């Protein structure tokens, strides 16, 4: 007999501490935690605008981790959430944990933690196996299996079996008995937390390799780790046995700022991009379920099937599961919009009602129903006019039947085979299957990967065990020791030598290779901490044994001297920035130009301020003279904030300028990374479009109503189609969307071997529009003219010329205006 329960999704909020960048910029905090309430204050609330008033949200749990010793660490988070999850799983309920928040808000830390301070998932798994060990006896036996998949651009990839679904990902199907499932997703047997930890590490390595090869951003993908608990209970007296199967889904969602970029949650996605589809559909599903839960009697359609993520997690949202959502927040003022979006998302999620059921004897029921369905299909197949569809359906059912009927011993053998295949595939690519990061052998030469995602950074270790290490593609005529693929990687790319306990790198002809940001053509000496870039996006850091470091280094002609800094200071962003700075000095010139303009504006402001001070000083002298004559107090001290107001304003303006300059630098780096990739893709695909960067002033900053201390400029992308073609300007968001389509076109070319006609520049038939060209008429902004209407107070006709200020900050023309009342 099944037991069911109805309960709402539990929502927990966790605020992370300030990161180093936010502390350097002196960002104020806009988030405050009071018991189970989260208060969000606007960074500039002073103008009385009701939209800028403080907003209060209440949740099941609120964890304030901004300060150490606040009592809301990893242990407290687990004690508040983990116990219930474990209890429900052992009762036979499906359970789910969602981690939601913008990139860098602490999702991975809350879920996984560090080696010294483990997060929710490791603590959960450790206690899960402790409980299995404590409860297993002759009457009760619990076993565990796991699966690990990634959803990127609406495609599902098995992270535990890299050989399955290698091309194009796995198919998501729906069965009348099983519901939505991933066809071919491996389920591996585990017997301890160490097994799970190993599988997650190896799964993340597979994820890192795939992301680097295709330049996919991990912040755009969703990772789903599922633990399947099967409990077999036997009644000693009667000998009758039964099973309960519970699924524990641990979901790390893509960065929530990706949903913000698509517009309000639930709005239709822009054409040609599936990259944000899962997050947008998830928002729509949550909104529909929240409305359904708060208004009884309304049976609204829930669009689960609109994305792979929501389809697969149908039970977790409004279905047969008990669900917890952890929403992570940044306390910094410059993340105000993303934080507000996350809080609104979580506020809707807490209104979702789930109907959880204890899953008793599911396998017996599934096998019985599958058998009857297979028999019915065979009978229909005999009399069918078009048997193809029925044969496919019959094949699906027989495959499911075979998987469900596997004995435990057969599952163990299958797990061992998949693990062996996965490790063999990693070794074939040159990746060490040992632990990565700090636990590597320090007395050997090796390379570690650099990745924009901290959870994937330094995850892959490539030991340089031979005197000569070959780097290239898998399809090279000579077997390569380190196999890479993707944009800019040649079949035979580079060679690394170890000679007299020293490391040397030799790029082959035409192979794009950079050391410490500088492109090299000849053999160079490598030092500990050097950064290597192969192709477009394969970044590595060199690690040399201490014995090689202490030897006296000899200068070699043409070599690139490395840094002797410790590895923690070397990250992906630093490696990207030094490549960009070596390739082009445009960023330096831009910064210099802006600093010159700032100094000019500052000098003018100081002169205005000096005049104001002189006026105030004169007023003060007069007031002081009156005071001496009439012997009465001024009413406020000379050191009052009234006299220091201008100083505080100047300090605030400087802080705003520093923050704006830092943000602009980050945007310029991002713009140049996208431009480099777009130009390489255009070259590979035979397109004549070329991209370059520029600075522009957005239209809203060309008006007198702009926030006085707001930073004026932003980077933009200049798009030139051919030598004499039209020129357009794209925003960073538009370029970000277009680059996804360009990558898809490049992948399709490699996978399908496009015909000669397609390679000569014709758009692929699967693309509604070519991402390298503007198919519709493009309108360019000439400039902004500010029309002041004060003249309408007077009954006089005015005729005058208004300057048109271009996005480059120059007067591009004049507009004649006739104004009369």
C-alpha cells in the first residue's frame, strides 16, 4: 500500500562572503538577514523612488555566511537541510536538491565545498553510507547506484560513460510506465562515498574536456547527479519480500544571470539560440506551478516538455518528489539586479506543491506492465501495415526490459566495464586518472588545465613522463601523447622535450602556440608557472619539480622567460588577459584615453569645487563676523558634515570611477575573447566577416538624466562584412548570443563534412539565419539630441540648433528645432 504526502518546495537562501574583487572595490552590502527573512536594499535609495525601496522576502531557511563565525557554515547548512533529505530517501520518497544563483555566488561551494570544509553533497553521501551500513541486516538490504549527466544547449551528455552518445548527445524519451528518461544513460553501482567521489571527479574531468574542446561555458550548462537507493525488505515470519526505490537528484543549475539576459522569466526566447532555453522554461514552469498552487481549482498547462531539463525533472517540480531549492546570493551592490532576480525566482518556487509517494515494489510493477505491453506490440506488429514505428517502440521496450531485469551482479560487472573504458579513454588523451590539483606528484613535470569555472580549474593533469611528448589531434598520422581537439588545433601541433632535467617547447609550422601570452615560432625553455595556450582555448600551467627549479637556468636565444610566482596567482583570467595584451594594445590605449579624459574632467570639477569653497568661505567669514559682533552661536560646528559634503561627494565619485573602470576592464577582456574566437571561426568556415572592438557611449548615458557618477563608456563589437561590405555595431549581449550559433555551425561542419557549396560561404540549411551576417535591415544610431522644453513656459517662438552627440562622444551633426507654445 502506497503512502503519499502533499507539501510545498522548501527554499533556503544563503549569502556568501565578499570576494577579493568586491573588497578591493569597497562594494557596500545590500543584503541583510533577519531570522528567516532576507532584506534587499537598493544601492541608491535616496531619491524617493518606490521602486528603490527595500524589499523583504521570507523563506524556510536563511543562512548568513557573510562573516566568519556567523554560525551559518557548512555544518549548519547540512544539519538544517541534509537530515530531512536522507530521512525521506530511506522512507522511499524521491528527493531533489536544486542549487540556483548567479555564477560566482557560492553554488558549488554550498553543494560540494572544499576538501577541508565539505559541502552538502559530500556530507549527505558520507551519512548515507553510514546509515546503509548501520541498517543492513537479514531483513533489510539497501544498495546504491548513480548516474551523472550534463545538459548543454538542449543536448544531454553522459559524464560517466564518455563512449555513449559521443556524437550529438543522448536522446530524451518518454515511456508510459517509466515517464521521461534518458535513453542509454549509464547507472553505475557504488558501495562507499569514495566510489561516489571518484565518479564525480572523473565525470567532471569528462565535462572539462568536452567544455574546453568545444569552448562551452560551464556556467551555461546544468549538471544532474542522481543516486538511486534500492531497499529490499524481507519479512522473516512469512518470507515475503518487497522493494522500495528512491531517487535522490542533486541539480547544479546554470548561472541565473543567463536567465536575466533573455529578458523577464517566461518571455519567448530570441530566435536561433537554445542556450538559455532550459533556464527560461524552468522559470515559466515554476511560475505556472506557483500560480496553480496558490489558486485552487485552476488546472493550468505546465510546459514541462519545452526543455530537456524540465522534462527530465518533472517529478521534482510539482510531481512525485520532496524538493529543496538552495538559492545563493552575492551581497555586493553591483550584483543588485541578479540578486533581486534570484530572490524573486526563489519566492515563486516556495509556492510549488509536490505530491510525493513512497515508491513500493516499482520494479515488479514495471516488469509486469512492460511484459504485457511487449506482447501487445508483437500482436499489433503481425497485422500492422507500416511496421517501422511499432518495431522502434518494441525495441525501446525490450531494451528497458533488459535493463530493469539485470541482476545486481550483472550491474556490478557492467559498472566495472564502463569504468575501465572511461579510464582507458582518459589515458588515451594523456590525462592522468589519479587525483588532480594538490594531490599530484610534485617530483615530476606535468601540465594542469586552466578553466574559467573554478570547479573545473586545475582538474586535468597531464604528466610528461617521456623524453618527448607529442601534442595534437586524435586523427594525426602519428600517435599523439596529449590529444586535444577544437578550434586552432592542428593534427600535429607541438612537441615538449625534457633534456638535462629542463623543459622545452617546440611549436610545429603554423601551429598557434603562446607562452605567457606571447606567440612563439621557435623552441623555448619552459619554467615553473608558465602559461601555455594551444589553439584558441586550451590553457595550461607548467609545473616543474623542485630539483629543476633550483638548477641554474641558462638563457636560450628566443626563449620566453616565465614567472616564478606561486601557482595560486595564476588563473584562467590572468592567462587570457596576457594573451590579449600581447596581441593588441588597444585596451591599453583605451584605458590611457579614458584616464586622460578623467583627469581633464577631474581638473574642471576641482576648479568648480574651488569656486564653491571660496563662496562658502566668504559666507562663513560673514557669519563669523556677525557672531563676534552679536555674540551668538552659529548653531553647527565648523567640522559639520555640511562643510564636508563636497569632500564626501568627491570620494564617492572616485569610488564609483574605480568600480566602473574595473567593470569596463572585465567587459573589454570578454569582448576581445569573443572577437578572437569569432574571427577564428569565420576563417575556418570561409566567411569574409571580420570583428573588432570599440568603445561607445550607450544612448541612456547621452542624456542629462543619467546617474551623475555612472561610468559612460562600454565596449562594443564592430562587424565588417567583407572588404567593401556594410558595417554594423553589436552589443556584447548580441555577440554572446551570436557566438553560440557560430560554434554550432563549426561543430556541424566537422560532424557532417559539409558539401563544397556550403563551405564556400552558403549558410547551413539548419540555420534560419547565418550568424556571421545581418539578414534584416540594420539601423545604426547616429546620435542623441537633448531637447529642453523650458521655453514652453513663455509665449515665444524659438528656433535653434541642437547638437547630435554620437556614441563616440563627438558632435556628429546638428538638428534644427522650431519650438512654440
